């Protein structure tokens, strides 16, 4: 088995093909040989039966000139045997046996003076009215096929047996010649099959070689190469398609990772620049207590912003890795949302936003209260930030057979279609200028998605420019059992 593992795949395939074809061709050759032998023997036996029946028929047919039975005249038996045994394409022999005598010393009538022993079994079956086929090997080594047919009169054995036979030497010669042909044809066919199998295997594995070469060209810095797809929609086509899709996902993942690293650097670099600037400005000369206080306030704000980024990144990483422990509890969703609205009251009042809550009648939910607070608070804050002043947002809950559905609808600016696939990426903002005045660091939606998926749920969004956005959180009802 160890040696077999070291054999190249194409050689294994060719060897398997050759062994299989060898078994099939050998079985086919053996079957052909046996079939031809069976047909030849059947043909000989039919000829022997026809000849014997013809002789017996003449046994009871009177001569139209003399009116006498020809077998009653021994002189005419020779002529009848000569007539019945000749002209059939086989050198046949025949004679008449009288088993009523003590010995089988018979009046032999044949085209050649050939005598065959009569077996005791043939005599016993003849007395029962049965014919007997048997093979007799003569002393000279020639094998004969014999047929012993009893002569019956009114269903009774007359004591006479017609015995006809033919040499099987021609049959043996025919089968020997056929076997020689098969011995030559099968190895040639097997060799040609091996050559064709090797060519087809090598051509088939050429596509695998292309896949290997293309894959070797792909690196973390160059993910643009793709495997060319073959014309035939076969297993290689499916493999190439699967690998290309995997490369698409890897490229997308690397691209997002690069954007993430750049965005993290941007956010932290901005905060560090503010900290450094405020510190240098405060230390450049002696200032009043009010100026120092203002600088420290700015430093504190940026420090909190950096701490928030780091804490959210840590929480996001743990959520995506599944290392966060979920402690579920049942609580009143309507009161829970009202508490979040109360915490965001300053932001809501600043833009004079009206919040409409429609969750009464089905208020209970069974999730992690702390993590669900982050989910809803991020979505509600997002809706408030992007809503126009004096507009309203709607928070509602609808259940299906499998999901709790919590929806937050705003009448804000909406999200461009090109940005929708990326809004749940960390630090992604549709605003390319990355305006920090809107608040937040661009982690809220990605954290919302990660925490929702931690509950085996999902987040969806529908948005239209100028008409607002609708974020929907799906939580599985099965988690409550």
C-alpha cells in the first residue's frame, strides 16, 4: 500500500484501466470461445439426430418394388447406410447394433470400417426408449461424438440400436484456431486500450495542471488571477468554478481587511493627532487655567473616542470569533426600547425627531439583554443621525413562523445602492470625506451585525435615496425553546 501511494495519479488511472479492460476482454474471449464450442456441438448433435432419424425411418419403409422391409435384407443395409451417411459435409460413421445377442458383435454398416464400443449405459437407456450422446476417445487419440438411438415399434424397443458418430477433430481444430486469434487479438486490444487510456488520462489531467500553475501564481498581494474554465461542463469545470469563487471570496476578504486596517489607522491617527496637537499647544507657553481646562477637555474627548474604538473593536473581534458568552433572559421589549430612547433623548430632542413605537401586544423577547441593547441602540442612533430634522422614525415588531422581526424605519437621506453591500463593514462610511462631525467611528453597524449573528440571527436593510432606510433585525424564535 505504501508503494501504491507513491505512484503518480495518471499511472494509477492507466493501470486501473488496463487491469479492468484485461479482465473484461479475457472474460469476453472466454465467453466467445465457449459460445462457439456450444454452437458447433449443437450443430453436430442436430446432424447426428437427423441422420439417425432418417435411418430409422427407412427401417420401416417398405421397398415400393418388392414390398419388403430393406432392413430384412442384410445386402441392402450397406446401400442404405451409404445413402444416409454421405453428403452432409461431415465424415460420419454409422452401424446397426442388435442388443438381443450376447455380444455386440454387430453387422457394421459404415462409409469406413470403424467400430465403436457400446456402453452399458447406452444399452440400458435404449431399453427404456431413450437416446444417448457420448464422447468416445479412440486409441489413435481421435475424439468422436456418438449418438445411440433405439429403434421402437409401436412404442416398444425392437432390440436394435442405430449408432451414428462423427469425429470432433475438425471442431477441436476450429476452436484451437479461434483461441489463437483471441490470444493475439486480446493483447493487441489491451495494448491499444492502454495507449488510448494514457492519452485521455494525460489530456484530462492537463486541466488539473493548469489549475495548479494558476494557483501558484496567486499571492496575498496579487489575487487577480483566475483559473480558465474548460469548454466541457464536467467535473474539472465545476472544480475550476469552485476555486474561482473561493478566490473571489479571498480577494474580497483581503480587500476588506486592507480597508479595515487603513480605516483603523485613519481613526486612531486622527485622534492621536488631536491629542498631540492639544498637548503641544498647551505646553508651548504658560496659559490660563481656563485654557488648560479647555485643552484637557479636548484631550479627554479624544481619549474617550479612542477608548470607544478599541473597546468596540475588541467586542467585534470576540463576537465574530464566537467567544462571547450569551446569557439570555426574557424581558419586556417595549419598556426596553423606551429606556434606549430615554438615553438618546438629547440627540433626539436636538433634531426634534419623533419616535413611534409599535410593539405592544407582543412585547417579550428572549435574548442577551446587554448585547441586544447595543444592537438596537446602534440602529436607533443611526436612524436619528441620518433623519432630517422634525421627521419621525418608526420602531415596530412583527413575527413570522421562524423569526422575531424588529424594524427601525427612518425618513432620512437614504443610502446609495453602490454602498449597500458595504455598510456593515467596519469603519465603512458612505460619506467618502469621512466627516467625523456626524459622530461615531463607523463600527456600529458591523458590531450590530456580528452581535445579531451571535444570536443566530441576521440583519437586513432596504434603502432609497431621498426616502430613507429600513433596517430589520431577525432573531430566531427557536432560540426560546
